[in-house]
C-alpha cells in the first residue's frame, strides 16, 4: 500500500528513513524515485547522500548544517512539487546468459522444485521484462522484479561463500546479476559475460534504478563475443 503521508524513521544521529509504502510494488517504487530525483534536483543544504530503496529513501545529513525538523519540513515542501513527469524514460538493457552447467549450478534444482524442465525455467526467466527496483548489497548489484509466479523460488538454505562474477540468480520474486565475486544465497541458474560493474568507468554500472532488463540465452562458445 502506498502511504498517504510518509513515515519518518530516525536512523541514528545523522540519517533518516522516509518510508513511502509498506510493500514492494511499482507504484511505491515510482514514488521513491520521484522523491529521490526531486531531492537530487533541489539540493537541500546539509544533505550528504540519498539512497533509494524498494519502498523508502534513506537520507544522510549533516546535523551541524540542518536540523531534523527543518529537513522534514523541506522534504514535505518538495513532495508537494513532485510530478511523475520528472521521471526519465527507462532504458532497456539486454543481458546474454549461459544457462545451466557449471555456469548455472542451481538450474536443475529450480526445475525440480517447480516440477518443470530446465528449458521451461529458461523460457520463463527470459520471457519477462524486469524493472530495476534498487541498487544494493554489492557495488552495482541491481535488484530486479518480478519473476513470473511459476518461477518464484526460495533462497538457498545455506548461502555460498563465493558466487562468481556475472552469476544470474533467483531469490523468491526477484532476479539479479552478481556484478562482482561475493557471497550469496540466491539460486544460480546462469552467468553473463557482460561486465556490470567497472570502477574505472563513469558511471561504473550500466544499470540504475528504474531501468528495464531482458535476459536472453547464448551458447558457451558465444561468451567471448559478449565479454567487455
């Protein structure tokens, strides 16, 4: 549900969480994006950083430059000026994926869990367009949703200590790509050769909140063609 009025939660002595709803949905996430972009365009003195999430915006501020009541008043004032037209048209990124085998060690488990074939898992995963709800967990990690209901899959009971860079996973209603080697508990069904995080580039990741993603299958021998 989208809140009529945001809920403000104090997060320590220099940050605040602005909650705009109580569920993961496109409507709530759009309001988060609107507030994030509004604060980015109308800089408030004393605000150090804004971090958009699924249904909230985390704001870090300098208490020596702005008080919490003043910050809340400024946010309330800016919210009255928000307009959906402020949101730019989303970009679409197509991501090639090698499914199964050593690149997707959990593909067979996911297929057995849903009592379907591995080919059907791939068809379902590549048949949807996913929105990037937020970036988090690791540098450049895009949380995308939602997967088809027939592909909603629980996380692993025991997370892996190392998940290779480029691994494509499913966690409940979400899907995502591990842009760097890291621990992880999602079901890994494939891997992309695309580099989705490069600190030497600006911006370092091709994905940002609001973008759209489509996955498509490739063969292992095509990997070199897509590596960047």
